[in-house]
């Protein structure tokens, strides 16, 4: 089912029937002619990418190849030198996005409670208190929160802090959610928990998600597509589809399809690192 998609596009195969047409993922984010240099050294030149709607795309590649920079350019946190990025044909300013930072310790406001951190983007949008409460309650139910959200960030465990960051990022119902290494500072148990919660949130909302990961297992586990990048100057090495049905369970890491996709991804990665 999942032979490699040729580099440069995440487009679906040619449509031959109405059923396929209905099932084909539509492009959500279009990246065209993206260029970025740091201190005169090109990182990206004329880079193209299509991200499919409602899918989870993992970005994986060698250290320093520009995973975070690519995501940050798409999310509007780093200005590209050239190129165009459109969300359903709209610009970023007309698009609701969410972002989960790599370092959750610095990402939460320390002077307000976990609850107020989650509510913050809603209040900022001018939402009325009753609606804010209703939305936070929904997120509490979705994430099955058992700890006290009246606590301050410093009173929470790392996993709890990251959970609060993800709840905050989803509060405004973003069209696209960006996550930079969301598991990198978590222990294994918390990684399993956050993975499961992200997958549940994705299944419940259909939010397009982009996840940067340096861990191969994390990159594959949640992904519909694994975007493999080369060393810099950075190109797409390959886009690997992973179509194991959801919800995926921790034991699915032993599923032959998971093992096959992970091995293939590793092979491409090795080839790129040694290129
Ligand atoms: N603000 C910056 N100034 C100078 N160089 C940068 C800056 N941000 C990133 N880089 C360089 O660009 C390359 C890609 O960085 P990054 O996107 O963080 O890589 P990755 O996330 O894949 O590890 C690295 O060589 C890094 O040193
Ligand atoms: Mg990075």
C-alpha cells in the first residue's frame, strides 16, 4: 500500500473514480519557492511542499538540516527570504494556527494557573467568560485531565506542563497545529500518554498537524506522511506514507507495517547522512 511517494509533492495519486476522489486528501498548506539563508549559507532554495488537509505530517532529518526552520517559516515565526506559503489559498494572517514549543518550561506563563494558561488565547480573542469556561471544559474532557488546573506551572510535572501547552494550542480550534519536538523532554511513559492524547485530539478534530521529531519511532508512530529531509542545502529526500489505521496503540510499534516503514525511513536517513 505504501510505496514511496516521489519527492517534491505530497499530492495524491491520479484520481480515477468518485470514491477515490472523495477519499483523496486535499492540499491544505502550499509552500512555493521558499528560500532561506543564514549568514550567507543557503539552507533552503526554491523549496516546494504541499501538506495534505487533516493529516499528520512528521518532519524528520539530520540534526541541523532545518526541520524547525521549515516549520517556523510555515508558522510565521521565521521570515523566509523568498517564497509563498498559503493555507487554503489564504495567507497566515487569515488563518488560525496553533504552536507547541519544544521547551514547555519556557512556553507557559508562570504567573498564571494552568487553567488561565489554557484560557489565555480565548480571552485574548475577546471571548466571553462563559464561552471560555465551556471551551476549557471541553478540552479537559478531551484530554481526560485528572490533575488540578488551578495549580501553577511550577507545580506541575513535565508531562502535565506539556499537556497544558497542547490544550492551550488547541483552545482556539486551529486549522493547523505545529509541534516542535513535543516529546523530546518527556520520559517514555509521558511520551506514550502525549502521543495518545495528540492522536485522540486529531481524530476528534481533524486538525492538520505538523510535528518535528528527531526520534524515528515518534516520527513514524503518529504520522500519515513522514517528510524526510536531506542535509543542507535542504531538499525533500522522500515522503513516506504510513497508513496503519487509527487509533494506533503502543504495541503497534511491533506491527510489521510499522517495522517496515521505520526500517525504510532509517535507510533513507542513513543514505542522506552519509551522502
Ligand atoms: N537564527 C539563526 N541564525 C543563524 N543560524 C540559524 C538560525 N536558526 C537556525 N540556524 C541554522 O540553520 C540550520 C538549521 O537549523 P534548525 O532548523 O534549527 O535545524 P533542525 O531543527 O533540523 O535541527 C542550523 O545549521 C542552524 O545552525
Ligand atoms: Mg529543531
